[in-house]
């Protein structure tokens, strides 16, 4: 379970990310890229990365 300090650090990071966020690119391949990236990231987070 995250501590209050962990959540405070996350809030600072999230605020910074949202302040500099930009719209995703307009491209017909973005959906495929996004799905592939998410699948790979999930594998890494769950310890299934090669």
C-alpha cells in the first residue's frame, strides 16, 4: 500500500505530466502502436519481459 509520501510524490509527477501533455498524433497507425505499447508495458510490469 502506498504511503502518503509516495502519493504526494506521484501527485507532483502527475501534475507535471498533465501540464505538459499534448494531443496524441493524428496517424492511422496510432491505435496499433498504442495497443502494442500497452501490451509490452503490461508484460514488463508483470515481470514477463524477455
